[in-house]
């Protein structure tokens, strides 16, 4: 069945996976009681309209029965160094239970086997495929800083904002899983092809996930269904750039439905690429964010993450120049960064970076270790 096929998900929940497959393939008959129970489950899950009956669902599924080859699919995953996980596994992300009936049956996982992060340490960055230089810059700053602070950046592996988010998160490279790509097609083929090298790096350092088996094509419908997983895995969905009818708005809608925080980055009023962000802000569904600190506050409202640092800085960093503040924000807390890397992240020349590091060092805000520089935590 397709992802989020409510009738199939209800059937599995009521009968178990084994009997559900036997019913779907015609090896086991379903009685009227089961049909009524499925209708009730769909109604409780908020289904609209009348339940057409199990016969209608069986007609949808039956043409696919001859193509079933689970042993082949599992062998493909083993060859790729991946695996299949299901609810109840130690590696299953418990926050997906918030999807209720629409929780996926399983996830196909390609990458290093390690626990997926909980929702409060995960942030989704999504937006247009045809991103502008502004969108790329903002996404890079957000993803890099969030990753440095221990957040996992989640996106969809597409061109544009998605790719910038994954790439910057990998560069931030915290000890935790830096980034997760949730795919619309099978994880046996990295899509789009132009991002193959990037997605391979995501799999090596983080995880590439899908709810459809190997060999599945990334159809438009599956992209829309995939978006609910991105929202459910995250504490916050940040829309960096989006046109008026962007797919990123679909992810934001899923997040709102799940009670997740939704944020949007403002852009130029003349830019069509920011029209969707402004729409979210105007309609009241999103919080305006301009830096990683504000995103972290939404993800960790109790005061963890970046929240405490931000308020301390406001008092202790008075008098710093704008370039000093930009450089301070670019400095990592845990690892060290070279002057060349800081030039790239902060967008400053080497002379400005060297001078700024000297000032920050005298103020006790930065320190040099083994030829690199890192930020010192503010006291208090």
C-alpha cells in the first residue's frame, strides 16, 4: 500500500501485520465485524466521508501482491549496509507515535546504526528547491550553528534549501547525529542524482530514511506523505525560503497539526521565494526567526540549548562591534575551527578574523587550542 493509506494502517493495527498481509493478498477472509472496526478506527482518526469498505481497499492492493519480494528488499538493504526498523525496536523514534494511526509501518534505514535523536534535539530546515543566495546563506548559518550546538538537522535531501541544510550540518559535525535526510523514494537510490555525493555523506555521518521499500520511485504523492515524517521527527520546522505554493508549507502544516513549533525566516517583500514564509507569518501559524538562538528557544522552551547563552550574551557582549558578534557566533563551542573556516562561516576577511579573535581572546570569550579557535562558555 502507499504511505498513509489509512485503511491499510487501520487493518494492520486491528489484526497485526501478518494477518493484514494475508487479508490483503486474499489468503484470509475478513468478516463484517472487522470491516466495521476499520470504519470506526478511521472515524476516530479524523477520517472524512463514509468508509467505502474493505473491498475497495483490496482492489487497490491486489495488483501489487505478485510484486512482493521482502527477502530481496532485505538483501538489498544488507548489501547497502542498512536495515529495516519497526515500532518497538530500540532504534525506533518514539516521537513518530504522535502521528497516531498515520505512524509508518516501518522505516528503511541507510547509515550508521545509532539511536535517532529525540524530537527536542531535532530541527527541520525546509524550503524552496530554487533557493536564492540569501536563502543559502541563512540556511547555512542556521544548520551549521545548530549542529555545533548538538541539534540534529532534518530535511528532505532535495536541491536548494534541503541540500544547504544537510551540507552545513555535516560541516558543523557535532558528536551526535548531525543530520537526517527523509526520502520520498527507496534509499537504494539517492535522489535527486545531483545530490548523490551529499546524500552518501549524510548516510555515512547521519542517516537516510524512507518508509517505502528499495526500488520505490519518488512520486509527487510520496513527497507529500514524506513531509509528515520530517515534521514528526522534529521539535521545530523552520521554513527558510518558500514560494506561495511551496511543498515546504505542506511540512509546516503537518507540524502545526502535530503541535510542533513552526518558524519562518523573513525575506525581501520583493522576493517570490519568500512569499510563502510571509504567508505563514501573516496567517499566524509561524514564529519569525532570524538566527539559530531563536530556533533553539523554540526547540527547548524550558531554557536548554542556546537559550541561556543568548540572554547572557546580551549583557556581557555590549560594546562588541558587529563583526565581533558575527565572529563570536561563528565560533564553535566544543571543537576548534581554523581561521580559514571562520572566514568562510562568518563571511569576513582573514585580517578582520585575526583582529577579532584577538579582541575576543582578551575579553575571555574565545581561546586558541592546537592552532584552532573555539568559543568559551559565558559565565553565569
